[in-house]
């Protein structure tokens, strides 16, 4: 993957290329940003630029053997770690990334490097209760792989995607590697939730913040994606909120069903909360608990988005609203119930519920508490 394949992020791409050109390659770097901004794709393009034999004009050549191998995620000096799991796992069975590497390569290449955790877990078919995890055994594999000499490149690179899914034992083993790195070894951690990492890991890495994609870049991507109406392309770029993945969903309608389900669940919660229907709220929580964990987290993200948008409408600044259609109609009516007195506590409840779901909390208990807590805050302001 070359830098030119990545939408937007021009300043960051120039900075990464310059750091390699000037010989300032930090051995441990933490790329942080949402999947739709391209953090994972940037990490791969950065490694390709570092390994390239004929880099020029701020990009890898795309033609040398190293570039061709990395484009297929098949370079012998590029190693991968990512969260995995599987249903029907036997007691004591060891599961590592190597077993799922062909599936990961196919998923990454099919999505052009813009792969979300939810899409990956769906490819793994984890069901409703399992979640992806990076185990201590995986950390042992990292140590084993990086102890060998490089095969073809001057550097060995290890990309750890979603390091926040490491268990405590794995995190401590990774920390030891970061403290005592091998020569010419590059660690790239690509995180969406860096606050879940050990502070000692963060302190030993150089952070590379991947911002949301600029609207004008997304607008150009919409046109390239077949949107012929300039006004429609502009609106899609605005609604995408800096995410190429969201833009692609808007163009294709690919995510409409899940988004609609989340919206219906949100409307039901808010109506029951306003009317103090506590028994019905418990039923609502049981319905929410039937979703898979990634779907539950997706709902909470959508709920936070809709609450923020309702607050924007309440504050009478609709020009910065990112709503349309039925979402806009509902939130206009709901806006009087979300103001400065309850928006922060509401978002805090969503954040707390998300953390508990991520930590394998019982979803029925989590969503029952969440629904009853929200019901106390939804009043006409």
C-alpha cells in the first residue's frame, strides 16, 4: 500500500515520509485514530515506504520486490498481531493470529486497508458472547519471531492492530519488548481506544495521531465513487464525519439496516424513559442484551451520536448538525429534552456501559442499569 492510496492525511503522510528520509525512525510508535480515518492503512504504507528499495517523491515505488510483497501483506519481515478467537474452542486450545492470517489478509485487501473491528469480528463469526483478544501466548510468538534476523529488509516490523484488546499478561510482555528493543526493529501499535492501554506502554511509544479526514477530501472521494450530483457529494462528505468507511456506507447503503435498527432502539429507549415506563425499560434492556457485543457497542456509539446531535439542535445551531431524514425529524422533536444540564451525565452513562460491555460485563445487567439511569435524566428542560 502506497501513501497515494490513502484518502487525505497529506500533512501526516509527508511527516511520516520525512521521518524515514531523515533517519528518525522511532522503534515504537502508536498510531491512534478511528478506522475510517485510515490509521491501519497508514501504518502499512509507512512500513512499505521504510522497506522500499527505490522510494522517491515522498512515496514508495510500488514496483520493487518489497513493495509487491507488502501490497499482499506477505513480506517475510512484516509480522502481524491482531485480536482473534473462535467458537467451539476446546479447553486449553491455543489460538494465535497465524491461524487467521489468510482471512485477515483477504479482509484487509478487500476493504483497501480500511477495516473496522466490527467487520473483523463478523468475519471471525464470534457470535453474541465471544470477543477478539490478544493473549500472552501471542506475545510469546512476537518475541520468537523478532528474535530471528531479518530476511530481506534492513528492518523487521511488527504491526499490532487493536493492542487495547490485549489481556494484562500479554500487555506486560509487550511492555518488556518495548523497554528492550532489538536493533532495527519497528513496533507499530494501531489503536482506536488508546486510553485502554497501560500507561507504561503509551509512555514508551511515540504517538502518531491520525485525524479525521478533511471534508473536501471525502467530497472528492464521493465523486470518484460515482456520486455525480455535486451537492449530494458535499452533503455525504459532511455527514460522513471524517470517516471514509462511513462515506462508503452512505454511497452504497451498506450499513443502512444496522443503523436503522440502532435508531429504532434509541427512539424506543427515549420514549420509554420520558414516560417513566420502568417495566418496559427492563424489557428493552433484555432486547438490547440479545445483540452481539459488537452490535451493542455499535448501538452505544450511535446513541452518543444522536444525543450530541439533539444537543446541537437544542442549542439552536443546526448548521453544524449531521442529521437527515427520520433521524433529523426525531431529534428535532427530542431536542428539548437534551440540554447543558443532562448531556454530560447521559454521555457518561453511555461511556460507562461501553466499558462494561468491552470488559465482558453481563449485558442484561449493564443495559438494565443503563436504561433506568437514562430514564431519570430525560425530562423537558
